[in-house]
C-alpha cells in the first residue's frame, strides 16, 4: 500500500486488521487496528524455539502444521467476517 492510500484509509476511518501475534501487536500497531492473530503468543514462541534450534525450514513447517485445517479456517473466517462487517 502506498503512503497516500494509507492516509486515505485513515481519513475514511476504515478499520485495519493486524494478523501478527498479540505480543507483536501490543508492541506497536496502526491506530485503531484490530488484532486477529494468525498465531497465538504460545504458538509463536514454539515456532521461535524450533527456528533457533533447528532452522528456518523446520520452523516454517511447524507453522504450517499449527495453522492448518480447522484452526486456519476459523482464523481466516474471523478475518473475512470483520472485513464484511466493516
């Protein structure tokens, strides 16, 4: 998104969805953004440990495993609902 487009979103008071883990969201987000994380803080921590111990590929694979099937469907559905509602 270009800076001009971002400014327009603020002018039009459009809600933003931030899909980062809650711990990242708390550290900083766009004003008025809503947090709908793809990973819980605990899931993020598990993936981080695997990354440090076994590398990027194993961490990515774990991320795919954690966020798949019904879990993924529920999280994506919550994003879609928020978008449609706003």
